[in-house]
């Protein structure tokens, strides 16, 4: 093979290999912050000819809202997103909704149980519930290991609880668990999981696996090669890497990007104004204006420029992504016509 042909073959195989994912949770309406992270995930995969998987992270959670899963897909389609596999388009690794994949998580948990890497825990409900969803920054609870080595088996733990409550399953982190990885945006990140969170919840009963286990099992089963998401999950990644290791799975690459914040520097919330994509659509803002704002935040568009998602492919420059979070400020509101 000539040098040039070899180069083309290499480029071709690396193109085929990239698989990114969009993984919304139906816990509320999609807002500008979510849309910005999804835009970067889409661009990262598509700019290298990669495939995108849409996965709905709809495991039982008190914060789940009826209709939010369908609404998220609708909002993303309106903004110009597409995906090759997903709940609405099917694909070889279906199903693409977590609530329909519980069998897989149960099997993974069984393997961890056999390996002695999880133990039953009877600690407080709040602690266990927190383990069911993605532990965004500020939501990490430290566990001191109260139940580690406390019960001979699951039944013994169950007998320690009142009727109607079942023990959860906690991952055994141990006394020291330093984990390092190279983040695509943040660079080298090191954390000792033992002191950061301690043993963490993988599943509760009878609901089954929570986010930590489900996301790992799915990203591996769906052949995901890169995870790009908000940097509020950076600190959760070492825990996920421990789960990958425990299950003998190859982790994807991780890239954590800054979030969109309000003028007070806090993660986007209701008090910052209505930044829901559906509200923008309903008030007649064109999708290109929204995408233009997301691109302007990244430094790839002029203020107020209107652009389609695909128009961003030639402008996509991950190296030029601002280090600081994007701010939903007066300028952003003006672009969206929210202030006159
Ligand atoms: N479904 C999670 C969330 O919306 C995303 C988790 C992930 O990207 O790994 O918080």
C-alpha cells in the first residue's frame, strides 16, 4: 500500500470507529445548557464522520417527568440534531431506553456480586436515592462504609430492615482507590475515590441499577468510544472508571465541557429565566438563532448570527473552546429576543 493509501485507510478506519452518544434524562425540559453540551457531543463525533447513539436515561427516578423523554427528542430534532441509533429510529444495539435494559444491568450486578465487589447496604433512603441519578457536582454524598463487611449476605441485610424496605447494593471501593484519566478538555484528572465518595450505590431494590452502573454497562454495550458531557460529571468519572475496571470493560474517552451558567455563576436554573428549548420554539425563535447563540458562546459565530448545526462542522474547533463557562446574560437574552 502506498503511503497515501495507507493514510486514507487509517483515516477511514478511525472514522468508522468513532461512536458518540447523547444521553438525556427525562427529568425536565431540555434547556440551553443541555443543548450546548449535546451540540459539542454531536460536533465531536460528526466532525470525524462518527456515529451517534441517542440513549434515553429513564430509569425510575422521582425527578422523572411524564412526556419529558419524547419532548427532549422533539426539541433536539427541532434544533437540527440527528442520530443514527436511538429509541425512535432503532438500531443494532436496541433497546435505547434504559428502562428496557434492566436485564443487562442485573447481569452486570450479578457478576460484581460473584466477584465480591458489591455488598448490601441498609443505610438511609436519601443516600441510596441519590445513587439512582447522575451525581452532578455538589450532589456527591460521602459514604463511610458502615455496611461494608457488616452482613453475611443479602438476606441478613434484609432482616435488619423493617418490612417494605430492601437493602441497596454498594460498590466496594476499599481504603484507597486513586484513579487518573486524561480528559479531552480538562486534561489529566486524578481522584482518590475512597476519600472523594467512598463506596457508592450501584443499585437499589426492587428498582435495580442506578445511573452509575447503567451508564457504564450501556456505553460499553453500545460501543460508545467517546463520552462528551457537562463538567459537572467530571468528578463522577473516576467512579465510573472503577466500574469499567471491575466489569473488565474498556472505557471510552471522556471529555467534560464547561456548563452554561447564570450571571451569578451558578448552573442554569429557573430563576435565570426561561431557557427551555420548547419555550423558545413556542415563542417563535428560529432554531438557527438558538444554534447561533450556542456557537457564539464557543467563539465560532458572530453575535446574533443564525446558523444550522451542520453549518458549524467547518467551524468546529475544540481547541478554541473557551475555558470558562458560557454565561446566560443580557447579551444572550437579546440574541434570543427575550429583552427588547
Ligand atoms: N443522563 C445524564 C444526565 O442527564 C447524563 C449522564 C452522562 O452523560 O453520562 O444527567
